[in-house]
């Protein structure tokens, strides 16, 4: 019997790898930002703003109250 060529399946292996990679990158970024004194919420807000998805100011103010 030949060794198994795929972990999950031929199509799901690349998707699985991308998800694992993105999760690892997010974990590292969050850890480094926390060491710099920023909260996870601030990190997420800055990340969303950088890629072009700014949160409305009203939503930010509601969460603070």
C-alpha cells in the first residue's frame, strides 16, 4: 500500500494550510501588539482600518459606554 499523499483531501489540504497560516499570523501579531501595550480590540480596529474597513465611530462609542 503506497503512503498517504494527502492529510485531508486533495482540495482541502491547501485550504487547511491557509487557515492554519492565517491563525498563526494573527496570534503572532496579537502577541507582539500586547507586548507593545495595545489591547486586542485596538489591534483588530487598526487592522480593519488598514485594509479599508473602518468601523463607524458610533459603534466604537457604544462599545465604550
